[in-house]
C-alpha cells in the first residue's frame, strides 16, 4: 500500500495531530512506537513531536545510528594503523567515536592530535582521489545499507588503487529489527516507523516481515515532521482496527523493490555474515563481508588483523554508559546518570553522544524528555 504526502502544509499537520489524539482516546492501552532511523529521531525531537502526542502514545528511538553501534574493536584497529603510519580515511561522525581500548589515543581525533595521518572525507571517491599519491591508506567504512553501495561500487568496478584498503563495518537493518522484536518482549513495540534512507536502497518490501511475522504495523516514513505524524497516525489506525500492514508513506522516494542496481552491488561484492553491534553482541546475518574475489581490498586481511568474532567479543561500552539500552529502546538518554554530566556533546563519553544521528546527542541538543515534561507542565490541559 502506498500513500502520498503534502509534506509542507501546516494545516495538514494540525489535522493529523487532531486525528492522532482522537484515535488514541479510543485505545485502552499504552502504545509504544519505535523509529529505526536516527534522522527520524532527530525530526521527532527537534520539532517537539513528542509534545504533541497523547499520554498513552510513546515514541522511542531504536538502533538507527550506524556510528553508535559500530564496535569499538574496529576503531581500535583504525587508531593502531594510523599510529603506525597508515593514513586513515573516515566520515566526520566517526572521527570522535571512542574505541574499546582503555589506553590513549582512544579515537581517531586523538590519534591525529598525536601526529597520525587521519583525514575526514565526504565520500569514498574523495579517499580514492587522495590515495593517488601512493601512500598506504585505509578507509574505515561505517554505515547501513544507505552508504554500503557507495563503498562497494568502486571496489566492484576496480576503481580502487592497490594502496587503499577497507575496514568494512557495514550493517543491515532488518536483522537488528528482528533481534529487537524477538529478544526484548518485556518492552513490547506496537508499531515501527521504518527508515526512509535505508528503504530507498532496500525497498519498502524489506519491511513486510514486521507485519506478516510479528503482527506489528510498520510504515516506511519520510523525514518532514508531517511525514512522521502521518506515519504515527497510520500505525494508530491499524492498532485501533486490529490490522497489521506495511505502508510506504515515503513513496515519493522509496519504491517497493528499492534500488536494484545498488542491491546488486552489495550482493555481488559481499557475503552476509553474523556481525557485532556495539553493546548488544552478535546479531545473525546482520553484516557485510567482502567476498574472496575482492579480499585484496580487505584491510584486516592485508595487515594480518583478525576479524571480530563472538570469541573475541568484549563489553565495548565505557563503564556506566547505557547506550545499548538507549539503542534498543529500553531506556531514554535521561535515564543514564552520565547524560549531560560526564557525557556531553563537547566531550562525548559514550558512542550515542558522538554522531548527529545518536539519540543522546539529539536529546542533549534539542531537549528530548526534558522538553516534553516542560511543555506538559506549562500546558497541563494537553
């Protein structure tokens, strides 16, 4: 099913909010809706959408930040290589991501401050261009399905010079969704707002299992506030009517089958493997690993570094950090005693305070639960 959204009309937003409140008043129980994209969480928090929700509708963030769930093990590898003279490329939101090591430097920013050659790039194309000088280089490739094709496309085409290799830490989102739904029944999710960016690659059809296998309404949503509001409304309607269906609200961008060329790039270059998620553990069939035909681009093989395995898995969150619970929708950032105290946007302690898609950073900047409480105190009639 597909719907189209007049996403810039404020009158539409007011009508949607009114309908959300009307339908919620017809429901007898508490409804928890999870968003699976950091940008959706940004929209919800930045625009105060939680303050518009009736008290029996709770919006919680899920594992939608690829930087937050990147195991510290790979950061440690990148730091080690950088300190040994290898140039390391990565995206800007990975620059301050802490590793698992208790020593220094703890991240690529600190490594650069100690003289390592670390460069922030906008794309893999930048890394390829800069690697033309022949210096040994590594790209720390982090991201979900959205960014994986951009990493893997040049590898498939043979556009990557021999002196550039990759630490591939791409993760897949449907498997972590299954993991959350199956392993945390004590925190039941009644509806899911599926990620629009990811779905532009995978296709809306990838989320059909949520409705069919788990009986949970799921909406692929765009990122304007009205997109999110309309998605919440659709989920509440389905709950009221006793239905569980997949709806593609973001049909102006997302096709049912997705981007077939991008999906073929991933299939042809990578195997799907069990993979580690920071603070969570190994999730079945949730990661990508370069196939043998492209193993010459694998930095871990090139430098004789073992891949992270369940046997090598370690608790990779700093002491006291509740990022894993926040990522799984089991806790809010404000439940963490370190939030905005030891852990701040200026000095991030845990991984959820690093990226612009991290729930803790979003809440620290835009208010989160504190804003919601304040508005309800000021407008108790809501």
